[in-house]
C-alpha cells in the first residue's frame, strides 16, 4: 500500500463562485413542477449508454410531468434493444452517432464509464444536442472547459448530473443553515463507503477514470459548497492504492471560507454508514446517504433531535425537473449546478490524481 499527501493553497474557482452563490439563492428549482407544467410537448430524452444507472434514471424521468424517454443508444445494437425492451423505451440505436442525429431527441443524458464522458458529450454537443452529463463530469479541467465552450458556441444547454443538490432534504438543510439555526458552522464531515465494487470492471483502472475519488468525490465536494454557500480555500489529501491501480480509499481535509473546517472520507471496502454531518455552534444535522436521501436528523442547542422526512419515488426527478425548466427558459447552463462549480471540482480531483500517480 502507498499513502501520499497533497497540500494545495490556491483557489480553484476564479470569479464564478460568487455568481453561483447569488444565483442559487434567487432561483426556484421546482417552479415549473409546482405550476403543474406549461401547455407544451414533453421534453424528449435520449440516453447514451446502457449503464447500470439507466433503469433508475428512466424511473425518475417517468415521475416527471414534463419529460419522457424517447430512445437509448449503445455501441452494440443488441444491448440497446435489450434495455429498450426491458424499460419500454420506444427507439434503440446501434451507435451514439445515430442517437445524436435523431431530430426527435431534445436532450441527451450521458452515463457512460468515466473516461468516456468527454468524447460522448463532445459528440452530442457538436451535433447541437443539449447534454446532461453524469458525474464525474470529466477527468481533467481542460476537457471540462472545452465542453462548456462547445456548448456555448452551439447555443445548447450543458450541466453536470448532480442529483444531490436538488433533493428536498438538501433544500431544507441549506435553508436551516441560511436561517442561522445551526449558528456558526465550524465543522463538516462526509463519509461514503461501498462494501463492494466488483460489479464495476473498470473501477481500479486509472485510464478508465476509476478510483474512489473519481467515483464519489464530486458528491461531497459539490454538496458541501452548495449547502454552505462557501468556497473551498485549502484542501489536503491522502490516498491508499495498490501499485499500478487507482485509489481504493482517500481522505481529504478541507478549509472553507470564513474558517469552516471539514473532512471527506471515501472507501470501497468497508461496511460502515455513509453520512454527512454538519456541526454549528447552535446545533447539528446528520444526513444519511446524503446524495440520495429522503431524511435527515436535526439536533438543536438543547440536544433535542428531530427527524426530517421527505418521501419521494425517485431521487432523480428533482434534478430532471430542474433541467426541464432550464431548457424551457432557454438557458445554456444551470444557475444551480453552474459551470464554475463543476470546473472547480474537476480541478480539485485532477490535482490529487496528478500528485498521487504522475510520479509513480
């Protein structure tokens, strides 16, 4: 096993962070769904991949009043046909190019394996298709910046798929912090653990974009910046990995603006609870499985704990509703999952992988 330390004392943001903080406070994620929908055709989604996440995403689409799934593509037609039959998707394509050329498709959702994100998104954007691209967005910042530039040039929407920030519980957590009910936020902690990743054949491949940080790092990095409304100013990190393979666990220590400290731990071998903890001078919030949760536990200054519960059928629907609203409003980027937030996160992750592995 090898353990490496990295200390970064620089901002990954540029000037975009404060625009992000201002916009999330003004923008209503659920305004369209709360109106019950406009009198217009549903937004037709195409899916570029038959990845394991697809059935769950399709279930989320079908819970949205403004969206429908139109087609699914794979590099092997039989794979696309099989999943299309299983999920009752009308059209199957034997290539990504066919999907991108279909004029009946309004937006393409891309959940390919990590290394394939850049090329798949570039193909779709270059064909003039809006794109919802799964996390991690890309494996390096240059690719991320190029994709946003292509989207701008083509005049089409592009967003990183980050369902966690759109969940009802997340909105409650953010509102509680903004209202001052936790007091001054001094400490945050995120633990994400997966006992088994054997079903992901490329997980330990560096070239494929595998690894614990690539797989799950964007969730806590983006979630914490979103709910706190603060930039990460300093981040240090260590990782454990076998020679020639990527990281099986990693630990990041964070310092946010205004002095909040934090810790992110990700592991792919332990059977331990995955949860987010946010601690302030007046109380704390514990959020189990924060990236898909329907509940959280709030403890006030007197030690009284209340369970918050927001039941839903699919954790993807809120993100999908937001994307639909952006398309209807003819936005090119999300005012919530902003270009700046995505690129800043990609830079953090890229910096760690460069330090951990470039000199091996």
